[in-house]
C-alpha cells in the first residue's frame, strides 16, 4: 500500500507542473494530452512486443464499462489542461483539493462505505475553508469573478465522478494486469482528445503557431517537457490504478491532494507564475484538511 501511494504521489505531484510548463510553450491542451496518451500506448505495446510486459487483450465486454470512465477521464483531463492554460498551478490544486468533499458522498451513497466520522467532517470543512481563503487572495477571482473558475469548477465535478466510478471499475472488471486499465483508458481516450482538439480549433492554432517562427516551428525547450510528460503520464497511469485498487475512492482522492505539496514547492522555486503568499497559506489549510480526514470503513 505504501509503495503504491509513494509511486502515485511522485508522478501526480510532478505531472501537473510538467503540463503547466508544456502549455506555457505549447498552448494546445487537447493535442498535448493526445501526444501523452499516444506515447503511453506506444511504450506499453513496445514493452509487450519486447517481452518485458504482459498486457490484457482488448475485449468488448471490458470496453463497455470503460466507455463511461473514459468519458470522465477525457473530460477531466481536458478541463485540467484548460484550467492550467488560464490559471496558475495553485488554483488547479485548490479545486482538486475540493474533490474529496464530493467523493465522500459518492463513497457512502454508491460504494458501500460508511458516512465520514466527526473528525473526517472537520477535515472536509477545513478543505472548504481553505478554498474560500484562496479565492479571497486570488487576483483573477477578484477581477473576473466566478467566470475565472469555470474550468476549475468543472474539473472538480468531473474528477470526483471519475474517482468514484474508477473504484467501481476496479472492483467489477476482472483485468489480470496493471497494464489492462492503463491501455483501456489511453486507447479509448485518444480519439475523444483529438475531437476535443477540433472543437477547440487547436489544429488551426497549431498551423498558425507552426509557421509563426522562422528559426523553429516548435520551441526546442518544450520537447523535453513533452517527453517527460509522456513518461510521467505513463507512470501515473500504472501507479494510479495500483493505488486505486488498495484504498477507498475518497482516500485515493485525498492522496492526490496531499502529494501536491511537491508541486507547490517546485512551482515556487522554478518561476514567478504562482499564487500570492496568502493564497499559498490558504492552500496549505486545504492540505491540512486532507491530513485530518480519516478513511471511513466499509
């Protein structure tokens, strides 16, 4: 359990920042995710072909339950990338921190867990208080109001549904390897990402971006970030499903919130596109709420 949590935390804590850096140089959310998904698929089947990895075969009976999860996954990733495109990393983390509040209800209503204890309710309320404090310090919220939080809010709702339904899939779909959930999610999510890129007119924007530079079509500095995003994205696929299989949906969600301490630290160290000190303090209040929370028994 501990190893799965550490693996997921390391990947999740760095992927948000890698995506923010990638989008800073390549502002095409859906296409960046599509490249990451394709890279993950290529690495898994490459390792399978070389004999290093066993992959579950594709079966329609398993594809059907994954279709709804893929919808949540694709929509959640798209909302995440759109949020990172318009907001700083801390804003996305704050809204990610609010997902356990929703997942706790879904856990109790649909996944057979008891309602949160008094201590857990205190933790969840602390999350909300921290998020409110962050909004009071956020310059974009002060100037644009709730419209500044449209994509982060949508991301919160979708990721909560994804976490709860993902736990249900682990229990109900008998895949034999950790590669199974990863390959199903990435294969089924690739086409929707290309469609979302079309909806967002990213192909046209990429064409203009491609010919806007005389010396190079794509900023050279973006290539390492894109490659690292593919590697870490593959890692989060494996570690995420592994971790999800051994903890509750709410605990898995809270782990995702807690590991963002690494993201915050790196984000403050490497550049100036981060929240104010008051906003970061409020964010740590959210994380404190996650530390107070205890997993409810079945």
